[in-house]
DNA sequence: CTCGCGTGAGACTTAAACGTCTCAGATGAG
DNA sequence: CTCATCTGAGACGTTTAAGTCTCACGCGAG
C-alpha cells in the first residue's frame, strides 16, 4: 500500500542521483549485496517483483542504468568542481570536496560486475572526466605545487578506490561519512602536495 | 589440503600462496572475473569440471579456500614484517614492502562476494593482524613520526583498498606491478608521515 | 600383461533465478 | 458510478549452472 511515501523532506541524496525512489533503493541494496536477485531488490525497494520488471526490462538493464547514473554523477561532480580553473591546490580541494560527498552514493557501485559493452560505455563516458583530472595533476606538477614523481594514473587509481574504501568503511561501521570524507581529502592532498614549499615561478 | 608438487622453479608467486597449480589458476581467473562458473574456472586451470569438483566439493568451498589462503598470506606477510619492532617509519616501510609484493596475488580476491560466515571467519583471522597495524600507527603517532590527525582505521582502509586498486590498475594495463608497488608505498608514507620534522623526545 | 588409480567426457537431476503472463484489487479522474 | 491505470500476487516456462554419477581411456607399478 505504500506507493510513494513523499513526506516532509527526504535527506537522501541518492534520490537525486538515481531519479526515482525504486532505483535509489535498488542501488543501495545492490551496493551492499552485489549478487542480489531481482526478488531481493524488489523487496528492498518496497515493490513487487513484477513492478520492478515493469520499470526495468531485465536485471542487466537495471544494473546498467544504475551504474550509468553513478558514472554520470561522478562526471558531473568533477565538471562542476572546474578542475581546470584557478590554482591547482584549490582546484584539487574543490574536486575532493565534491567527490567526497558522492562516496556513499556511488562508491560501492564501482564494484559491480558488468557486461563487457556496458563497462566500455561507462569508461567512454568518464574518459573525458579522467583526462581532466590527469590534466589537473600535470598542471599542479608544472606549477610546482604537486610532486612530480606521482603518476597521474596512480592519482586516478587512488581516487577511485579510496572512494570505494570510504563507502565500504562507512558500510562496516568503521568510519562515519564525515570522517571518511575528511580523510579521503587529506590523503590525496598529502600524497600530491610537495612537502617542501608550494610554488616557485621563475 | 593435498601435497605440493614441487618441481623445478615456478616463477609464479601465486603458487606458493595457493598451494597447488589448480587453485592458483582458479584464483587468477576468479580475480579477473568474479562471476566465473565452475566450467570457466576448470578451463582456466586446464582441468575438467569433474576434476575441479573432486578437488573442491563445491564452488562456495573453492572461493572460501582461496580467500582464506589470501587472508593467510596477508596476515603472514604482515607478521613477518614485524610491525611492532624498531622505529615506526622503518616498520611501516617493511610492512608496505611486504604488502606491495602481495598486491597482484591477493588484491582482487578482496572483491569476492562471500557468504556471511566465511566473511566473518576471514575477519576473525585477520583481526589480530589489523590490530597490529593499528598499533603501529598509534606507536608512530606517539613517537612523533606520524600525523596524529590520521585515524588508524582509515589507514587500514587505505591499505586494503589501495592494494585492490593497485591490482586493478595492473589488470587494466594502466600501471606496471613495480610502479604500483612504489606508488602504494609512497602514498601511505606521505599520508602518515608528519610534514614538519620526525621525532621530538622530551 | 594386468591391475589400479586418476582423469576427461558427458549424461543426468536439481535448484534458483530470470522473464512472461494473467488476474484481481485499489485508486483517482471525469 | 465508471472507466482507465497501476500494482501485487502468483503461476508458468525457460535457462543456466551446480552437483552427481557412470564409463572409458591412459599410464605407471608390479
């Protein structure tokens, strides 16, 4: 009987990422339990299995749609943080702040086993975003703010997997969302910033 | 647990972790493809499905055994690095060196979806190891070598997931095993070490 | 040569999940 | 009131992979 419990103000940021409540609930459950069946996902979303199939033609389509929404959110967050603008340290801070808030939402979806072509499509969607982040790293290295010995590729790896780790730590109750976000930012900052002094512009 | 067929000189470090060649091959394939069927795993190991079932009574048993071997290797590597001995910076370096070499072997197995009780058993096995690592962090903080604002819990999270990330980066061809290991160590070191000066012992 | 052991091949049963379909009840608009 | 629509419940067929079993082959030991 509980179709759409629209109450006062849903503090749930997954909603705005995944569009509707069913998708959001399914995403949450799928993140905790990657092998969940359509039955389980329907229960988690509070609808019947039939309704879930009406909304998503197949399980693969469901997973693909959720992962694409997550990738989209990731890409938009980075874009809005404008990594190409202003001094690299500040740009990095903006990016980390934006991504930290996404951890709980999209982190664990990164673990989802995907079909080949879906994974390729996701990589294609985020390729430009990743390149923008690599550019930021290189820009900071040229300006003297960031360590030159850090591979931009490793920065992407850190970003991706520490996001997942933050989400997992929160899931296991080992970290709070706030502390995870702070530690994520602090770690990336420490890894990138040169220990000595910031810039020198000859 | 069958006997180990010791032949000439296997250059494959997965062998010594997983005991026999069948288990090692299955582990490698399972890491790349977490949803692989017994058919696929048998082919990857170069044996028939029947033989795979003779070696492992069920798929769950296979996954459990591989993950337990990985956890065992992780725990042993940390123990042998003696995190409680000597100055914290050196102890940390030993631990990171040992774990970096394990990345390719055990990293991706951490992603495996496990049954509840198996996961619990793994966590129980590694609890002491994790506590030893937390102790190392705290010891370094008390000695003034490490930043006090870093949560030991976050260090474990970083360690775990950057290990996975390193393995994944190598799998995707984005990083080489050597560079991944170096970056892993550099990142943890940068995240932990105090930027100013090492110790002060009043 | 012959025995015994392990392996590969493949048939078979079972279990679980996917995906389709139908039908009855609830709800809201006109 | 009536109709259109959406939903839940559940039956149903299909597929896929797990797990079991049998049998024939190869190979080394005695």
